[in-house]
């Protein structure tokens, strides 16, 4: 076993990531590296701090603050003080004060002088927070730093006695508390070195100059070896943020802007790929962002598309994963009464092993049952899911058309299991009780079983997905443990919370958990946070995300205390309680701006050959971004600098192709004709789109196989109009409006989603109204009784009793109102003159809901059902009820035998049935208006007899004159369909349910392409 021999140098770095990098760099220089001499700053503090106190995590600190807030009288923050966001803000504020070595007494005195009620209340909360930590022997990071400093002032602790020299590398931000630690190290060790980079530019060095000033004030007692030269990079000569230097040429400096952050990531990946193709090794390239978070994931994904390995220390947040989002959303799912959308997604998720069932589509049935949540529509102690799904199953079993009632009942059982699994998540409980309930719920839905399922070997993407799921399961287990331990440490187990508050705490804790990063340690492009760039060098560096408000960022305007309020407190205390500005007098800058200037400079100086800057012009949804002011500074300092605008294109130019997918698309666009299957598929799809494009752009173009031309032999007699399968007026209306939609519905049987609303839909209301009027036919026929409304009410109740078992009726209260409204409408209709439009002709109501099947000579058979037939001397008339208003004139003429077929077909059926030689028909609205067929025909220039004529001479004459005739119109429409022309030439697309299938477009081809 190797023995560690003093003297030994301890090298301290800001975080574990830079410790790892330092070890890798050392391994390239030496055959053996002793890792015991490489520590992170937190390791140093932990090693020095006494072990008499338990560590207080940030989550436990927030819980402790929340607990203390409940013990204090209400203050100026009101109810918000009990919110998780307040606890987070308070912990951050206290850490900011501790870093300045401030005390609660100082803050309270300053608050009194500045007359700040908020600061005074926060000072009392802070004092209680510190007292509670001391009583419970708890130490947060600030306490550990203070304790470590005190220990070092008494001498070298045992953990550090193997070292005689300490070097701090890359620790750029030295607050007063950290400076105190540095001074204590200086006193305890014979050798202490501090590596602080410089730019020899006061506008960039503000952050480090403040440290220099602090050390110079202690020059008589300080032995700290202050290091830090200007980086040896060609870009160190950039004279940024100063007006006294002339612009210089930097030929290896470039910049671009992309349409969106995703497009920026893709362009960065293409340029990285180009650098690798030019001979650079992956480890010679770095992509740097300020606060690399979502950007890192986008860039890693884009690099993977280019076949470039990448390593980013930023992991995927737990709540950004499908499993994490699902698990964290369970409490709010119960709180919000199980909203239908999230419930449908949950029941369709294979992650929930105890709920998921194959071949079940909950969302379809929820829409059909008009489900919104478990509250809206609940009845008799039963939730809305139970009530409405049972009604839907009954309707599918007994109504028409029939539906999959067994599948609906299976979904109802799924929902029951979900509700039962989430029952332990009570509306109110202690924090510990909520945690137990959440753990029980996770097991109840089978989430861990689903995440740890064994998958058969498959693609690399599938293996990555399984690895991600397993990591998510581990993270959820860690989250449960973190919450339980933090609650115990903070003494918050017995704090009572609502379910909504617990969900907020759950998401707050999960925000600090990330899935473990899996990636190559070497031979990969580095995707870095700007804070990691110092001390590293790469041949090619790309700095992305240069957007104003982000790099440089802005100090938060919100929080518990605004920036101007902090400034007032600093003035009242005559001391920097808050660190707002840094730098020498005359060159002081806001802290965030000073830090960002230095980080941008160091990131640029990490490049030894080329430097590329980039930003996105806006979000995918349209919000525009402003480019970073740093780009303007670079443009002023670098002669000829220009930000090139990268257009949003489908595929790059030939000389910019950098992946197999781009090469394939580029090759096809350039006219190549590979024989590979992928090329054949691509050409076939392109031919389909070209045909549809041409058809929709030219109203006279003939349809093709992908725009409505069908082989007639494949129709299977769908439009034969035989006696066994007559054509109904509703089908004629659908086919007349759009042959393609009618073909999809009646031939292919593609039914649109039956989505029920809270109120009766128009079809359901029409069915109910027709049934009520059928029951009231004897009343319509005779003189109206005095108790007409009572009679109508009985008819509505009888019809509604059967209707609600066979058709959707919506919310029970709205269903009740709909029945009452129907009573009023029908009563008003019966008392009006329009209920018997043919009284003047001597016609009396005779038949209701009359089914018919008649032959149209030379064309085929027609069938259907007539609402009402009135019979009189020598003739008969049809009455067709409508729920909408009947008004206008020209509209009926334009739609006659194109979209409106009912009245002509019904009138022809009545005459063919021998009910009368003289026939007419009328539309009668249950609300307002009526219109007779004879009036519509007269407006169209024909008589009813001519409209219904079937003899060859009359039909030929009307066709020559361009006047409407039923037989001609049916023959023309059906003849075109029989020839296989079911093209989409719609009259009206407004209410069409097949838009996603049709994808009709109003695009027009340029004339030169249309020839």
C-alpha cells in the first residue's frame, strides 16, 4: 500500500467537475497522480468544520424557514410567507447576508433606520432561524464555512496535516466570508496561493480587483501568493468594454444568429462536425453557455444527430423526464379532481404497470362521455367518471350505433383503480403523512414496476430509454429519502399542509435532483458552463446563448427585497450588508454584470485557434430575443466582425451537409436516384405530395390516386343504389357537399370522434325533438288543448326517458334545462301557424316518422324516413323539422340538389307512394321561420313537378336549360362516384371532421410550374 509522505500540496477547485478535469490534465503530464491532493472547495470546508453539527441541506433549510414562519405573527408579506417560493427566497437572502458576514442585529438596525417593515420582519425571522439551528446543532453551508474559518484560525485541523501548501484554482468569486477562509488558511499554512486570472482591463477585472484590494490592505500580514496572468490566447487581445483602443483584425473570430435555440444548437453541431472533419479531435472542441441547462441538452442531442460524442455535466432534471413528470403530478391530479386529459394520458402510460391495459383508448371514451374531471357530473355520491362512463356503456349497448361497451367498462375499472391508488393522498395531512401517502400512491399505480421492467434487446435509442427509466426510478427513490430526511432534520414532520402545498414542496425538492449523467469521459466534445472555462484550453470554442438578459444576465428585480431596497439598507447600515456592486472606485459594476464580463472574457480566452459566437433570434412560438450587448463590444473591438444570419432552411446547401439524413435529402433534391429502399419511399411520398399540391391548386385538375380517384372495381357496389342498400338523403347531402368526406364515412367507415359536450349536441337535440313531435302528432292534428304545456311536458318526459339511455345528454343539470327549454320551444311551435304550413291547402297531419324505399327510374333506389306527412284532397305534403332558424332565400336555391336533398327526395317518395299527385314540402323550424319547396323551386326557375320529373324529355330539357331536377342531379352525382371520382371538391369545410385526413390546401402553384 502506497504511503502518503509530506510535504504535499493541496489543490482546491470550485466544484467536483473541475477537480475531475484537473486530474485528467495531471494524468496527461505524469504517469501517476495522487488524487488525495485534489479537493473541491466544499470538501475543504467539510474537512475543516467540526463534526459536532449535522449538515442542513438547502431543502431542510427551506422547511425550517417555513416552519418558523408559521410560528411568527403575520407580517408584511401576508399569506405569501407560507409559500414555498418565500422559503426559497428567504434561504437565498440569508445566505447572501451570511456571505457578507452580516448579522441579524445589523439588518434589524438598518431596517429601522431605512423604515423597511419587510427587512425588519426578515431580520427577526433570520434571528430565529440562526437560533433554531444552534439549538438543534444544525449547520448549513454558510455555518460550515464560518466554522471552518474559526477552526483554521486555531491551527491546522487533523484532516489537513498531510499538506504544507494550499492552492486555490478557479475560485473567482471571493465574498467576505470566503476571504475570511482564505486569510485563515494563510495564517495556518506556510504557503497559500490564489490563482486569479486578469485581463489588464478594469472593465473586465472588477470582480478580481476587489480581491486584490482586500489582499493589499493586509499586505503586512498576508503571505498569500497571488497569481493570475493574462491568458495566453490570441483572443486575450480583445479590448472589450473600453473606448480607448482601436479595432484589431481577428480572422479566426466569427459569429452567427439562428432562428430559434434549437436551430442554434443544430448549427453549432454542424460547425463542430466541420471542425472534426478538418482534423480536430473531439476533446479539442468546447461549446460554452452561461448557466448551461436546457441548452446543453439541445446541443448534446444535435451533436448526437451529427454522430459526435459529447459530454455535459448538466444532467436531465427529474421533473423533465416522463416518469418524473408523472410521479410529481399525482398529488395535483387528486387535488384537481382527476382532470380528464391527464387521466387519459396516465391510463395510456406503460409506466403505470398496475393500471395500464393494452388496446384501450381512454381519451376517446372520455371525449364521448364529455368528461372533464371527477367532480363535474358527479351524482348520488358517485364520481363523474363512474356516472358518465356507465351511461356511455349503456348507450353503446342499447343505442344506435352500437359501440364497444365492454371497453368502456374496462376503462371505468382503470379509473376506479387510479382513484383508489391515489386515495392515500388526503386533502390535508402532516408533511410526513403526505410523504407516506405519496409513496403508497407510487406503489399503488405500479410506477416502479413499470420503470424497472425488463425490455428485450433493441436499438441503441431503446437501450438509452431503458437506462433513463432506471435512472428516473433511482432519482424518485432518492427524492423520497431526501424529503423524509430533510423533514426530520428541520423538525417539520408534523407540520400540516394541504395537498396543494405538499405538491409545491414536492416539485421544489425535485428541482434540485438530476438524473445521473452518462457519457464518455474522454474523446468527446465538452459542453460547459461558462464558470468551467477558466484554466482550460481548446482549439475550437463556441460560445452560444448570447442573448440580452441571459449573457449578460440581470439581477433579479423581484425576490423578498428589491435591489433599491437593499441599497437603502446598505446606506442605513453604513456597511455592505448586500453585495450589489464590485470593483475599484470609478469602475464599480453590478455584481452580475461584473461576473458575466469576466466569464465571457475567460470563455473567449479558452480558445487557441478559432472562436465562434452565436445567439438565437427568438423562440419557436415567435417571441423575439435581443442580441447580447457583448456582441456589440466584440464588433467594436474586432475589425470586420459581423454576425451572419443563418436562415431557417429545410436542408443545408450541398457544401454544408454534415449528416447522413441531410445527405439523403440533399441528394434527392439535387436529382439523384439511388436504388435504396429509403430513396424509393421518399420518391413515392414526394410524388403523392406533388399530385395533391397540383390538384388542390387547380380547380380544373383531374384527381389522381392520392387526391380522390379510386379504382371503380374496389368500390364493391357501394353506390349501386340497390333495393337492399338504397341511398339516403343524408348520404346525398354528405356526398354532394364533398364526395371525399362521404366516401370516407359511408364506404371506408371512417367515423369521426363522437365528442359529447356538457349540453345536448345538435344531432342529439334533433333526435329528441323529432321523437317528441312524433308523440304529439294527435295533438297537432286536432285543436290544441288548454293544458297544452302539460301535454307537451308529458311527451318530452316520455321521449327523454328513452333518449338518455341511447344518446348523449351531457351534464344532468344542463340536461334538465334542455328538457325545459324543449317544452317551451315545442309549445310555442304548436301554438304558432308554422306548425301546419299547408292548412290553406286543406292538408292535415297524417303520418309521422314514415319510412320509405322508392325507385328512381334509371338511377337506383332511394330510402329514408320522413318527419311528417300531411294529406289532403288530391295531394300530400312533407314537413321536415329543423332545430335551427329557417331564413334567407338565395341560400336555399344555391344549396338545392347540391347540399340540400331532403325536401326533393321526400316529396318524390310521397308522390311515388301514391299519397297524392300534387305534392309539396316544407322546412319548419322549431325556433323561427319556415320555407316551402314550391317557393325554393320557383326561385330556381322550375315547378315542383319539373323538379321531381323522371321522364326523359323533361329531364333532357331541364339539363339543357341548366335547371334543377332530382333525377338528373342524383344520376350526375352517383355516376361520377361510380366512375371512381371521389375527389375533394367541397362546398363547405367549416364543420368537416375529416380535415386531418384530407389536408386540403388553398396553395396555388406559380403559372410557370403549372404548365
